[in-house]
C-alpha cells in the first residue's frame, strides 16, 4: 500500500501577493520605528539633551493614576549622549496635558 500524496503548488499570483504584503509589513514596521525615534529626539532636545544619537524607543506604556484615574504615557528609551560621552537609559513621561518629564540614568 503506497501513500502517494500529491502536493498542489501555490499559484504564481498568490505568491506575488504574499510577497508584496510581507514587504509592505516590513516597510511599515521600519517606518513606525523611525518616526518614534525622530519624535523622541525632538522631545529629548526640549528636555536638555541637545547632542544625541542612536535613539531607540524600547517600550511605550499607558499608565493610570489610581487616585485621579488620569491616564498618561511612559516611554522607555535608550540613547547615546555625545556631549556627556555616555549611554543613557530611562523613562520619558508624557502627561495627559502634553507635558514631558524625564527620569534618565547615564553611565
């Protein structure tokens, strides 16, 4: 008893559509990461870190104050400060009013 299984190949049109969709997802992901980094560079510039590079947003969290029930956003970031010649890691807090504050540790 031989089990001859026939495997049907995917049509060329389907492979092209899958490839295009995968490429669009990769480009979209890179675009979102790049715009987050650019936005964070501007924010850090206003907070006093003028000469920085390699800004990376690790995480973005939505947090809520238990007493006031007000939500805000916290970004976890890593960047190199050229003026201090140190690598900095920490948090940037955005209040619901749009004000930014920082809690950074540079080593």
